[in-house]
C-alpha cells in the first residue's frame, strides 16, 4: 500500500469544520482509496469511531445502489439525464435518514458524488445537520475545481490529490533510490500503473487509462467536439513540455506538419479542458524585475509523468524535459505556488555608437521556476547534468541577473552531494532534493 500521509493530515485538519470536504484530482490518482480505505481506517483505529457511524457509499457501485431500491419502490433508482445515469436523490436521502435514525454523530464518505441527482443541493442540505461530517470525491469529467469553488458558495473545503510523489512511491516500493527514480520518470505516480508486475503491464495499463478513462471523460463532457482534434492537440502538447507554448504556433504546426486545420481558438479551448480534467497545468511566465505576468507564451507541465508518456505511447522519453516536469510537480506537492521566471537585462556589445560609446542590447533569460510559499521565494534552475563551463554558464546566467536576495538553487540529476557555489547558489542533486522535504533550506 502506498501511504498518503500528507493528504490524510489534510482530511484530519478539515474534520468537523462545518464544510463539505471535496477530494479532487486526476482520475485514478487514488481519491477513493484515500477516502474509503486510508481515512476510514484512521477513523476506526485512531479515533475509535464505531463503524456503524461511518457511512460509506459509492455511487458507481451496484451493490450500494441496490440498497436504495426499497425506498419509493414505484420510482426507478436511476434515470438517464443528458446521457448520464443519475441516482434518485430522494431515495438516497431516505436511506441516509434510515441508517442514521438511532442518532449520534455520523461521518458520510461519499464516492463519485457526481452520479447523484441534484448532488449540490443534497450536500448543502447536510450542512444544516450538526451531527453529520461529509467527505466526497468526484469525477473530474463532471465535477471540476471551478464547480467546487462556486457551487458550494464558499462552504466547500477542497483537497487536491496529486498522483504519488516520488517519496510516496519510493516508500511503497522495494527498490533502491536510483532505480526507483528511473521507474518514476518513466511510469509516474498513478498507483494502478505502478502496482503492475512488470514493464509491459505498466505500459499497457497507462495507455489503457489514457484511452479508456481520460479521453472518454473528455468526450463525455464535450460530446459535440472533434475527438480527433483534441486528442491530437494533447499529443502535440505532450511533446512540448518545458518549451514555450503559443496556440498560434501550434496552429501553424498542425497546418504545415500534419495538414490539419485546428484553429488557435480551438487549441485554447482544448488546453482549458485538459486543465479542468487535471491532466496538465498551464504555467504563466513571471517578469521578475517588472513583477508582472506574461500571458503568452506560457509553459505546460503534466500532472503525471507516466500519463504524459502514455499519451505519446512511450515513444518520446526526453529525460531533460521530464525531470523539469518532475521538479514542478514536487514543488506543488510541497505547497508552493510555482511560476516560470523571465528576467530582462542589458548586455554590452563590441560595437560603438556615433558618440563612440558601447552599444547595449536588450536580452532576456529564463529561470525554470519561481516558487513561493508564505514569505519564502526560491529561484530554481533544473538540469540533467552540468559537465562543462558552457553548460554551467547557461544554467547560472539567469540567476546571476537577479538582483534581489531570495535564495537561488540549481537542481542537477547527475551531480554530487549538495554544496554552495562561490556565488552563493545552492547546488543539489535531484535525488537529495526529492527525498528531503526540507532540501531547499539546506
């Protein structure tokens, strides 16, 4: 079993806070397991809660759904609405009233809540009952982060579950750190993928999840869209992680390379859909000196490395790009807000103007990440290796151009033990960064 202590603690922090606890995240990242196994076990073993006062109900489980048939027997338990089968809310509320009639305090652990008719009204009704504490998961094809924030009118407590972090994966595996890192970069942190017995099964499982779950979810939520176009857009974007993305350039690429007419407006829509499904994050560039955001171009990072690789059928495994994506995900896991940094500066040339003074040109450099949490800010560069002076200058130059006093860090996959350079930069190898939650403060 993979431990998810960070998220368990967030559920514990939200206990009895008079809010609906909503667990969101990419499909197959372990939301149901977190709620129905990990949190359920905590309530029983650590809190000594009577199991009869913990109501677990999965709205995609036929055995659970059958429990509702005896209520209002003349009405069907499920009915089709806009192509989706929804469970009758009156039957469900009657069932809850029946099994909680002896009184006392109850925990409601409700899985795949989007399959319940009028689920927002039902959940809001529980907020008026002082003896209920409610926890739900929802499929992101019907239950988006934006909907959580608006539908509950500020009474939702959202916990976003990421796929397994490297440390979570490492703790649940039986291999050494370096082999685990290679496995993680290739297959990512979806538990169902990593639990497969061999490489072939992991590849097949990841590709199956992409096709049968993520693509199907997108089709269900956008039934009138061009399936081939948004799938092709996702594949192109998957090949562009860590590079600057501009939808107009992608449109031109489709026309010149693939002879497809996919307009930039549609590409913008598709990227928004992928974000809503938690497949990826659009990361804006931040002007470090100007202290403002740059709308385009921006960068894309995927929620899970294995799913990104599966989208490309494991044919484009560029380790340099993937470790950058990995660092981005780890920073988010640690609670940082993360931007891509851009810094403009003037460089003196060998040319002279008419007054015989040096001519300067405006240049800009990119800092891979600007990570903020509370009062802390870190500037972070990521590299596969730094094995010559040219590569060193390439990675160090953006940090040298920053004049403020926030900490500057270079994370290198193939590097020695952590050390400080003579310029005051912390240089740390990737494994030390990943396995030490306080590594940025060494």
